C-alpha cells in the first residue's frame, strides 16, 4: 500500500514511499533533501470515474523520478499523532517558503484534496500566520473535479474554505481550474497558464528536462487507499 502525505519536487523534497504492512495510529511522510529533484508537469489530461465526478489530472512527461537523499536513500518520518504531523508540516512548509522566496522571489505550492488540507491548519496560527510572506505564494492543484467551484466535490472549495480564505494569499496567485470550460478546454487553459508562469519565472524550469518545477507538492492518501 502506498502511504504518503507529502511530496516535494523542488531542491528539497518529500518523496512518495511504499509501505507493505498496515500502520495503525501513526502518521507517515517521506522526507529527504536531494539536489535537483523535479516534477515534470506540463500537459494536463482528463480522467473519468464511474464513482465520482470527472477529475483533471496533470500528467507528467516522463513519469516523476523517485526523490532521494544525498546518499540515494529516502527518509521515513513517523509521527504518533496527526497533531504532531500538522505541527511538523507547518514548520517544514514555512521553511521552504522562506528559502524559495529569498532565492527566487516566489513560492509555488501544489495541493491535492481530502484530509491533507486540514493538516495545513497550523499555518493559520502564530507564528506562521504573521511571519509567512503570503503575497509571494502561488497555489496550484494536482487534480480537480470538473464541477463548479462552489460544488461540495470541488477540491478548490475544500482548500478555499479550510485554508486559502483564512490566509492573505493574493487571489490572482491562486491558479484554480476554470470551471466555466469543458474538461478538455480547462486542461488546455491550465497548460497555457503554466507556460506563461514559466516564462515570467514564477514557476521554475528544470535545466535538464525543460519542464516546470514546483517548490512543494503535497499529496495525501485517504482510508480507502487512494
């Protein structure tokens, strides 16, 4: 069973891992510090599900390489409670934000849905609420359902209600899927927006692959294993 709460494709990463046995009453994420790890994301694709509304998934070209430590080995960090994970995640995100804002003048964060958003709650509390340079943040989505932004199934609505509306991130820096378009047109529109942000150097570009690199990508896994 794959179990991971966060993954970062920038120069500091939290890679996905694989765990073969159940973990009870523990919260897990992989954490490592490689140099030049990347997530080659550019071309969105549309996925359909018979159980849930359509989703837009952003497809990697080629598949993302597993991030590792300087010695080539991932580091597994296990927390005894979700509260401990939330506190550690806030400190980690804050540190990355400070690092990339200082280096590039911007911090790019990619979110998924589910319980992950709740885990970001410590960023809305002191000292992070006042110390974080929110105006330099740019937020993206790993995937999104093709529903209106105010629909209960919208990943945007989940993130907005629980996190984005409670911190001073500039509205223009929140790159949501255009819900007024068809799934295919929305995918094309999102790709166009990413290309423009790469040209303006808001989103970094890998010198090796020429694909975009985001500073931090956060992924979660629910109780049903996806």
